[in-house]
């Protein structure tokens, strides 16, 4: 069973839950989602409220959401399949202020026909904002799932 430490931060009247292990950031929730959302990614974890431990992570995320930070320096502690981790790595290469399509990510990781699998890996990204899944759009326009 894994220990996760969590805290809540408020930016622009929206609440975000963040969680980390002793090794790094493991979860960032979407705005106004309950802390129980962590259990979707880490169902066997023991949760510990620890604002002090999460302060460095909360500060970077707050700075990003306030527009004073464009990149993150914080360590991550996330794990997925080799494919998922390749997708997450490719997402981190998308420059601030730019967008790409699912097809671009599939091609970047050497799997040009894996658009749907890329979409699934993006959907289960445990640290949105930090790994910028919001920068990936469908070719049809609009926003993705």
C-alpha cells in the first residue's frame, strides 16, 4: 500500500487537489474535483493531509495558473505502461502556448496509427497541467475529451 500526501490549493476561486509521494508529484486534480478523485488513480493508497509537504508543488502549480510560470521543475512520481509513459513524455515536449493533434503525438512516439490509444493515455494522465494534456486537440477542431 502506497502513502500519498495531499493538499488543496485555490486559484481564481477554483480548488485543486494535489498529491505526492516522498519521491514526487503523483496527482493533480481538475478544478473543483473532490479529493476522492485521487483514488481513481491510486485505489490502494493511504491518504495523509500534509499542506507543508505539498507546498513546493502547490506553489509551482499556482504560479503556472497565475501565468507567472511556464515550465515545471518539480519531480514527478507517476507510472504507466511503456506506451503511456512515452505519450506523457511527448506531451511534456509541447511548448507553452502551442497545441498539437492526437495524430502528432502518435507520430512523435513512433506509433502513427495509435490515435485512440494516445487519447486513452492522455485521459489517464494523473498530473494534468504539469503534463499538458490540455495542449492536445482533435483534428476536427474543438477540444478533446
